[in-house]
C-alpha cells in the first residue's frame, strides 16, 4: 500500500514538472513572437547623408596659465620737488591732458623773493664789473680786481639761475599726453617732496605685466609671441615679449616679464589677464569640433561603421581653432561623422558624400 502511494506521488510530481516546462515554453514562445512582431512593426530609419573625417594623432602643447595685469607702457607718479601749499589743481580724475599742460601750481612767496634778491645781486655784480673794466682801460684799476669781480658775477648768475629753477618747480606740468588715473591731493593741501599728488597714464600703448616660474625663464626670449586672454571682455590677443628679467625673485621663485599688446577699445589699464605658456610637447587625439554632438551633460560622437552610424560617448580636453582634443572614447584612424550628425540615431543607415 505504501509502495502504491509512493508511485502515485512520484507520477504526480513528474506530471507537475512536465506541465511547468510546457507552460514556460509557451510563455517564451509568445515573448519571442512579440519581439519579432515588434521588430517587424518598428519603422525603418531613413538613410542620412553625412560627411566624415578621421581621428588624427598630433602633437599638443601642454599649457601653463599664469596671471598678469594690463597696464600702460607710459605711466608717471606726479609729486613735488619743493614744499608748498597747492594753489591751483586744474585737473580731475579722468581728465585728458597734453604734454606741457599745467597739473599743479604751488605757492611761491619765499621763492619769488629769493629770485628778486638773486636778480638784484646779479645786476649789482654786473655794474661793478663794468665799472672796473672801464677803469682798467684807463689804467686806474688792477687786473686782479677785475678778475675778482668776474668771479663774483659768475656766482651771482648761478644763484639767480638756481632761484629761477626753484621757481619753476612751483609749476608742475604733464611729462607726456595721457589721462589722470589717480588724484591724491586737492587745492589747499600741503605738497612735500616725495608725496604723490597725481598719477597719469598714456592709454594708447598697453602691456601685460606678469611673472613666470623660474623653471621656465630660459624658455622665454624677447620677441616670443604668447596668447593672452582678458576674461572681463572675453578677448584673446597675442602678446609679444618686450622685457624679460634674467633673475628670479627669491621669495616667489618667479621672474617678471612684460608683453606688448595691440591697442583695442575694450582694453583698460588694470584689467586681469591670463597668459598661456607652452610646456613640453605631447601627443593627443583630435577630431573636428563639428563632430561633437552634445546631449545634456554628455558629449557624443557618431562613427561611420558598415554604412551605419554608431554612437560613442567621449570625453574631450582642450579646444583649438577648429578641432578638439579627445581624451577617451575613440581610437586613432576611426571615421567620425562631422556633418549631418545633429539628428542621427544609433544604427541609422548613412551615405557618405
């Protein structure tokens, strides 16, 4: 009886397994038929006409960026050589001045008195000299007396010239044509030697002042051309090395250099600049910039393979004029689609023109 029940249990178990296998096979068959039906009903992608290029390997320069400042080639700090109160200051911040224009005038009472005194002494010395010279012609004076008066006259002339020069120092004029960029004093202030009163700059000739790492000093020579970027006005220009310091600053381990730049209406003295220095050459893969098809945060490229467009996700590096560096995602000599790629889909048939 037990054996009969055991056989019956085994038969039922085998029957259940068979039924499960049949049911699973039916489901898989149905799924396969659905997939085949979906493939048949999905519309075929149209053939796209594209242009292609190849992934190339070329030498690329690693760029080292250093910061700098745009400044005027000609700039001056205006100060007085004598002490005196400012009685006239006819310029304002931003005023345009021409060479020789009056910038500052100081009070000159004492100096004017010294000029008058020196002038009177000179006139007296000249009269005394003329009288003795006439007497010498009449043999009524000695040559030694005349020579002594000649020396006195020369001393008086020098004193008068000195006093006049000091008087000239009371009027400060522009050393060159330019713009007043800073104003540190006003009328009535006391001017003393060394105290800065004004700053003026000639705004048509500009340069970039920067400092290069000491390890690159020997790589930079006068006349070299370096790219300069001005972020505030989104301007890229070329700077020509005008001056290079042969020594480095021991505190910063850098050496100052000056780059001459072309005049541009967007440029102003004091603007922030970035200067690119080329380091050792290296090789990199590049493709035309037009091959990149952005999609959100991703950078996509389509390659041509077996007359179809194949999608690749890439990572780009530096951008050049018409090409871009590829860090990953492509191999050298692969064919990339550079035109007609904006609406492509992965696997879409293509015709290369």
